[in-house]
C-alpha cells in the first residue's frame, strides 16, 4: 500500500511538472521565433533600403572625403561622369561591401531594438505596450551602438571601396588584406569612436521618432504603408541631421590612407576640416544630398521591417511556419 501511495505521489508530481515544462518550452520557441523573424526582417530591410540609394550614398561619400565644394549640380555631374567613364553599374560600386556590412548591421540593429524594448518594457512596467519617451530613445541608441560595434570593420571596407578606383581593390577580401599588410590591423578600426558617438544619437532619434509617430496613429488605426514611409522619412531626416558632422569625421578618418591625409583624433580632424573648408562647407558637406537619400533609405527600411514582420506573423497563423 505504501508503494501505491508513492507511485501516486510520483504520478501527481509528474502531472504537475510536465505542463510547466511544456509551457516553458513553448515560451522558449516563441522567443526564438521572434528573434529569427527580427533578424530576417532587419536584414531584408537594410538590403532593400541601401540598394535603393546606393548611387547617392557613394556620391555623398566621395564628397565627404574630398576638399571639393559640394552642390547639387556638382553631385549630378559626378554621377553622370561616373556613368560615362565606368558604366551604369559602377554607380553601385562598393554596394557588395555595403551589403556584406548592412545585412548583419540591420539584422542586429532591428533585432537588438526589439529585445531592448522588451527588457526596458519589463523593467519600467510597460511590457507589451509602447515605451515612455526616455526608454524609447534609449532602446534605439543601444540597438544602433550594438550593431555598429559588431560590424565596424565592414563599414571601413565599404568606405574604402566607395572612394577608390576598381583597380585598387578587386574585392572585399582584397581590401582587408591590403589594409592589414600596408596600414596595420588597427586601421580597420580607424574612425570607430566618432562612429559610436554619431550612431547613438542617430539610431536613438530615428527609432524614437518612428515609434512616437506610430504611437500617435495606432490609437485610431494601424498605420498605412504610406504613413509608415512618411514616419520613417521624418525619422531619418531628424536622426541624420543631428549626427552628420560626426559622419563626415568618420569618413575622413576611414579613408585617410588613400586620400593622403593624416587624421588621428576626432577634434584634430574637425579642426583641420573647419580650417580648410569652413564649418558649413566642411562638417556639413553633402547634408543636402543626405536630406534626399536619408529619408528615402530610412523610410524604406522601417516600412520593409514592419511589413515583413506582419507577413511572417500571418504566415505563422496560417500554419506555414513551425509552431
């Protein structure tokens, strides 16, 4: 009889534990699926957005790293000359390096943003709801910083390929090898500090603006595709304008090895740019092009991410993905 009681207790214990284990496993699968969906959606968003504006991005970088005066007319002439001399697809030179960088960067940034939102939401008691302003800004800043730290050497390679003739570097691996041999491994992280200082306010303000604008319309109805594009464009305009001088400094430091300059510190680089070119024409060179390129890219990026997330959720509900 004692044996029967023990078996019954063992049976009850198992009956109590198994549902908990099943619930825990289900929660783990849900979390894993959320991370994978965010990574995929972010990667796709970054790739689509950057490819759409690649010719404008390359033109902006060329002006940023030179002392030539920027104007819309000169930018158009540069794009046209490049097309005549090197062909249509040369306008996307360096885009392969951009994709190698932007796909992991965007995937990590969007995924990190979702995770930081969940963590901060739990900490501040807003789990599942829109975060208050300060945590919302903080989540975006931390997401951008996390992505930049993990993919920085790829950004350096992309900048080098954008400003050099195709004879200098044959492919992405060639850039890594030549920089390592001729300039040292440290060069792969040149410009890292201004990048982090610039990406924190840029990503923070971009995500903050987009999430805030979405929150205002979500009370009435879900934002339309056009509204998402417009919200993303506003986010890109505000974020890039706030951090633009540090973007110029970053590009100068990244390409110093092929432009004949020696830029060692952020302040030193800023002083040299201002003394040679002035504040507006130096530190804000190409900003007007960024006001065209940036809103388009960020608008496409945020919209693609949201719509891909919505599509993946619908596919899961319809049973096309694993539970």
